[in-house]
């Protein structure tokens, strides 16, 4: 295995086709490792030194990518992170071609512990899916060489396993929740409400702005989030990129042509992923517009053949009332 180190953003374009070929869409947890996401994250949210290691086999084929950066923490330590860690990205990992997990992990570790690698004090990988080969292989390699390695559960990602019909989904819920969702939908129909998914007939820029306005009106925390460096610009750039690839599922609920709730989903592989939402928090609360829109989104996801509805990170109670089951993301910390 041959390791090349890249320090400039040109690497995203140079490796783009090969990079994404390592990420088969049948593993939807790869979504945030796609080169378009990684490139856009680095453009708007970068910090520290870009440190991307690519791994090629003896025939020159790309078999792995460790898209990292090194930043100095408050204690003065040089800490290596994966791009996307921890800001606005739910699943991150080192990228490995299927079937090459062990040799790529070994090659990357041998490189990063060597004098040829950029200096680091800590490797801190966040938001790694619980079944990742990185978690299975890297701690043992580090411990073998006298480094300290610790894996810890970082957060939950509740996921609904979707049945073949919306009616079957409702039947899978407990009686009280099933009754509550049906009641909310009946009340919504009396307003009446309308809902739609943004398509080519809409002005995407205007729809994204409308989403961000609703997001900011939802809670003070979300409003503050959108004022932080790069966040709003990130949404406005990544949205059209993913929309062109058929991966952005942006939906709205309206009353009398007034948007009252919005959901920003990613459609990828076998799952629909709820990334963020917006809500008119001043009016129409008796309508429960967020839950009503969520029921439409789940119904829409089932009709489109998705097997999972992924709420991404966070243990909010409504996710479990909607029938989600717990999955985890973990952190991996290696220290010298």
C-alpha cells in the first residue's frame, strides 16, 4: 500500500471520482463522507491544517482515504479530526473500499505513527457509526504499538424501520400514539393544510431561504446556530449540489399558502435522513405542524421505497414515540 498526503483543497477535485467510488450507496451511513459534502464543509467550516491521506494498492487503485485536519486545542495539543467533526455532520469515518478494511487500516495507522506523518498528540475521531471497521481495527493496532485507545458511545441516532405501507407503520405504534397521529392528521385536514416536496418546478434558492427563515424562527438555539460562521452559507451551497443529485428532499407544510413547518431531509441509499427542521413557533401551534409534516414525510418515504427513516443524532422523545429504535455513534480517541 502506498500513502500520499494532501494539504490543499484541490485534492477534493483531483480524487473526486475515485473518492465517491469507495462509497457504495447501499451503505447510507457513508452519506456525509461523499466528496461534495466534505469539500463544502471544508470551504465554509475549516479550521486547522488540511491533512488528507490517500491509500493506493500496488496497481495504483485508490483503496482508502483518511480525510482529516489537525487543529490545536485549548490545552495546546495537536488533535487530528475527521473532516466534519464535530460540526453539522452526523456520521463520519475513514473511507475504505469494501474488502480492504484490514490492509487499509493497517497502512494508515503505520503511516500516522511514523515520522513521515504530520505531528499530532491525539487522534480524535467523532461520530463514527457503531459498526464501523475503524472502531473494530484501529484500537487494536494502536494498543499493539503502545498507544492508548479508547472507544466511547457519543450519541444516539434513532432510526425507524419502515414497513411496506403507511397503514402498517401506524399499526406498529402503540395504541395511544397511533390514535394521536390520526387525530392530528384529521385536525390538519380541517384547516386545511397543504404539503409539498420541492421539485424542479420551484425556485430552489427561494425555497432554501424560506426553510432557513423557518429554522431560525423555531428556537433561539437554531437562530443562534445560523448566525455562526459558515453555517447559513453551508446550507445555501450544499442544498443545490445535493438537489441536483436527487439527494435533497426539502418539504413544507402550509396553511392558506403560509409555510408553517419545513423539513430538510437527505434521500440516500435505503434511508431518508431528517437533517434539520423549521417551524413557525408563534402561530398554528395547536395544529402541531411539525408532527403533521413528519407524518407526511414518513408516508412519503414509505411510498418511495425507503427501508429506514433516520432521525440522525439526538435522543428527543418524539423520535421514540414515532417508533424509532436506537443506534449509536461513537468516539475513538488515541493518545501517545
